C-alpha cells in the first residue's frame, strides 16, 4: 500500500500505447507532459492521445516559462570537454554540436559579459563567457555529456521576463478547453506570477502547481504557497541558481511549508537519473528517493528516466520498491504532531481554518483509536488533501462525485483509493465507503473508521463534519 505518489514524464520512449499501459500497471499516478519541446499543435495532440489511453489518470502539463533552450544536440550524448572553447550563436531549429551551441532566444547573447557563467541542463556542464558580440565565445569550465534540447541557465540579470511569457500565453489559450488536471508553472518568483497565469488560463477545475526553482521563489515561498494549489521542488534549476549545498535544506523547507498548507508537493529532478541508461540506480539515488519520502513529499517525479530512458516501466517499478521500503520507517506519529498551524488571510481564511481544525480532530481521533482507515467525502478534493497533510499511517479513501477531483487526488499522499459516487447524504456515503473498504480488504468487522465530509456554501468548500463508526 504505497502512499507517496509517482509522477512520470512522457517522451519518445514512453509514448507508445503498450508502454503507457505498462507504466500505469507499474504504479504511475500522474503523467507529466512537458510543453517545452515540440510545437504547440503536436503537444496538444499528445495530450489528447494520452487522455484516451489513460482516462482515469491525472495529467500534468508543464509550461516552460522564460527558460532558454539550446538547439538540439541529437539523441546521442555529445561530450563537452573541460577547457574546450565553444561558440554561442542565436538560432532556432538548428543542431548544436561540440563546437557551436545555438541559443533559441533573440537578444540574450548580446547582453552577455565576459566572465558570465552559463549552466547547461541541470548544471553538470558549465561554460564561462570569454568574448562577446553578436556571437559569444566561451570556455567549458565543467565538462560532461549533453543530448536533446537542454535548458541554458543565463545570469538572472539578463532574464527578467514576466509570467506568463508571450509563448506561454499562447499555450495557455490553447489549453483552455483541453482535458487535464494540473498546470505546472515554471520559474515562479511571486504570488503575482501564479495569479497572472491563473487569470489567463481561466480554469477553476485545473490545479495550479508552482515550480520553486529560483532565489526569488524561495524568498517569496510563503506567499506563493498561499495562492498555489500544489508545489514542485524543481531541484535542477534550483541547484544552478542557488548554492548547491543549500538544495537539500531548501527541499525540506519547501516540502514542509507546502504540506502545512495542505498542498501536494512534488520532489523532482535526477531522482533515478542513472537509470536513463543503466539497469539499476546508484546507491546515492536510492538514498535520495528514500530521503524525499522521509521529508514527507507527496510525490516523487521521474523526468528523463521515463521520457527517453531505455526502460521506463522498469524505472517506475524500481521507484515503487524504494518508496514502499522507505515508508516502512516513516515517522507517522511525529509528523502529524509537529505539523505547524496554518496562518492564512483573505476571503478563504475562515473556510481554511475550519477545515484545518476539523481534519486535525479527525487525525487525532484516528490515531487514538487506531482506526483502520479514514474516509474523506469531498467534492473539490480539499477534505482529502487536508487530512493527507497529517500523514496518517492508515489508508485514506476519498469519495467524490467529480471525475476531475478523482484524478487530481491521485497526487495526494496516502489516498490509496478514490470512489466515485453522486450521493450526498452522509449515511449513504458512509455505507458506500465501508462497503468499498471491506471489498478491498482494508477493513474488517470491528474496525474503527473515521469519516469526514465537506459542505459547500457561499462558493467555499469547508470540512465541517467528522464521525467515527465501527464496521459491522
């Protein structure tokens, strides 16, 4: 019974129908589609095809924001050696080589200065600018292999784009009528960024995920968490924009802050990176995944491992084993008892405070009576996400009338089953939930079950009912 969820990125090696179905069987909870690669019509078609192949799964669309990418290096790794010189040239749709990198953004090369450092991808390869002009000469100061269309991390003084960028605005308008559950927003620096993107998308049924990957995002974390629906610890870009030794500590801070406000938090980047080509992960990677579980992450994410890796299904199976083993030693009691109080303001503050108090009472009752399960009856998903933040050791069954909510709850820690029902009476919902729990073998006669329900008044969802029942 795995509680921590798995997000898998789809790409060339994982898009065939049989692989998608294999990934679902292996344990994927959320599929991620990056709109940073390929043209918009092709990406929309990929989204529609994925929805047909996996109608019950959650889909996350990731928009790139102001990220600058290099022209493709191709599908085979190209070595960039320490001390080698390389040229940077503006260009779109061109092929980069070990001698020349095409930069797919106008106006940025001329803004470079000698001594500026540019990181490629997740920072494993770096170069220092030597001479500038309409093109730039650079020297490799950290070598390695590159492939595909990696991101280029330019100095922050050069990149000051507001969100959404013109390109992202076009993507958002195209996505307005598409069927997906999460929108991941890159390079979020403030609450205003999330509000602006949400305004353009104009979709209340899509959960907005803020990717924390800049110093400004870390500095403004509290205000971002308050307006976002979910959070991603995007360690790749975070690690090249912040001192790399700070990343593990920032991960813990971001996870804790997000969960305190009942936001699903995804930890991403290089979790099992070596399995892009290797059959087994490194010991350090296994430890990294386990530590993300111990940190309380709602989900762990696979990127290149499933997008271009040689065995996407095998990677997910490996991730499942690591997560399940780590959860055996998760500090359930300690986590819930040390969870901070939600300090909120604004129009939703009353509903949030009531929900926090009621779910806290439900958690304490479940722990004291050693309940076999918790049932969250919810329309928006708020009730289930709120009890999930306590990280209870017993499984959470969510009951909802919304297909969209059922998919979204696949990202919530501890929600091991979601049942669709259009019933509204509390007694009916209780009977349906108990029958489902008995059917799946999660409870038996004599077990205690805690049941929560939310009401919807004045446009605000509130968890305001908690009861305990004994299974007959």
